[in-house]
C-alpha cells in the first residue's frame, strides 16, 4: 500500500509539472539567418572603432575595445556586434575570444585613408560577394534596373530555399548594402544595379576613399555622377529603341523630365514588348567621333524610335523630321500641356499629364500600356507609322537607305 501511495504522489507531481510547463509561455523561436542580421555599414562600425583605437594595428583585446566604447563586453549588443562583424568577414575572434582582429579585407574596408578603388572593392567583396544570398541577387540583376521586391524575394525562395519572412529581410539588407558600396544608384530616373567594374572605373586610381564613401565619382563641387551603360554607334541597330527627348543641363527641368520618362515609362513599356530592344538616349551613346553623326545614325537606323515632344524642343523636332523621312516605326509622346504643332497634330500620340503628381502616379500603368500598344502596332503594321512626309513628300525612305 505504501508503494502504491508513493507512486500516486509521484504521478500527481509529474502531471502537475507537465501542466505547469504547458501553461508557461513558450520562448520565441530563434531565427537562424543564413546571412548577417544587420547591414554591412552597421557591422563595419566595430572595425572602424578597432582602426581608431588600435592606432593602425589590426588586433585589439576584446575587453579593452568594449571598455573604451563604454559598453559591457558580455552584453547582448556587444555579442551581436562581434557576431555580425565576423559574419561579414570584417573581423575574426568570437564574442568570448581574448582578441578581436581585422581581416585583411576588413582592414582595407574600414580604413578611411585607403585608396578609393581598394576600399570600394573590399567593401563590395565583404558586403555582397561574401554573403551567398546577396551575391546571388547581385549576379542576377547586375547591369539592369532594380526589380520589384517580390521578384527578388521569389529568387531567394527558389534559389536559397528561404521562407517569405527571411527572403524579405535579405532583400532589404541587400538593397541597403548595395547602396552603401555604390553598386545601386539612380541612373536616368530609375535605380540600377551597376557592375562593380563600372563603379571602379569611375574612381580615380589613387585618390583617397574618404572623400567618396559610396564609390561614385565626383567633381570639385562635391556632386556625384553615375552614367547608364553605353551603347556604341556601330553595328546592327535593329534592336535599338532610340529615345528622342529634350535632355537639358544637369538638374534642369528638361533633364529631370527625360530621366523620369525614360526610367518609369519608356523603358518599362519597351520591355513589355518582349522583343529584346535596348533603349538608348543620345547622352548614352559612347563612341568616338561627332555626336551629331551618331545621333543621326540612331535616328535613321534604329528599329524603333520614341520621340518626346515635351517642351517643344527644336532639336527633337529636327530629329523627328529625319526619322519621319525614313518611314520607320515611330511613336510620339508628350506632356498633355504641350500643344502639338499643326503639321503633326493629326498623328496619334501618348499624352501624359505631369501637372498633378497624383494623376501621374495613378495613371502610370495606363500610359505604359498605351505606349507599349502603340509601339507594337508601329512595329507590326508599317501603315501605323505614316506621317506627312511619307504621305505627301515622295519616296524619302529610298533616299534614307542610299
């Protein structure tokens, strides 16, 4: 009987312990990220402090470092700093190690006195190439416009088997890192992922990196510049869509207009054709020789031309007249506030309201679709590109091909 009583008490105690455990709040699941938990810039702050405190040495006692930073070396924040710095390859030594040491690349990436090219390359290799998910995104997108985040998430879910939450976090960190190292920049009105070679080519060979921390070139005014990929004049232009537009000076209304229309209307609309056209603007032509001759070559021989009549720019109308003489596929666009000249008033064009930002944003998809439809018609039906010159002016197309 005593034994049975003892068993009953033990069973009752076990049941009570189990019920207590089940009733207790469960600990949050620790997320296992296959990438660092913070941006490269945040992680590099630890390396920069080592540079500052170690007087040019790459090695410092961990306790000394955090004492100088007035931070407990055993705090969660201190541990996370060490872990993330390690994961980016900036430092070696765990959060319990006696010493923390900058890696060779980490020492260059966090040294404000390092040459610009060396520092930029080291940052890129640690922040992008050193993290498989970020490297995969870069290789997929380099040389192109930054796609929608959903597209980037799907890429990581398919290639790296990340769940939606982790994929989104990785996308956000990649964007932050790419901007920080200079391979993600606005070019011609839209954000593009540049190749690291493009970024490094812009940098002077031996200037200090401190003046330009994001890898962009600069002038005496301190402004940075970035250029879109160039397209040569020579060769087959049948898969080129030449965008005739008023370009204007840097920071002018015309330049901002041309950049926004190119990046948010013209390029997406041409991409939607699915015909592998490359959109080129006059300032994107990179070929030795007279720029006027190169522009006329593109005007006459490109497979498609989109002419922007906004601002009634005389150069645009001259180039449009040359294009009309060829009778080749041509599409007109314009701000709705600009009246069409009498001679071309009957030619259909995409009229875009830029006076109200709300109307512009909400109708952008509609204008893109309309522009794509007009371009497709112009390419598939020669009569869609009829104009006063081809209708009343004789066989200009024959002259253009001589």
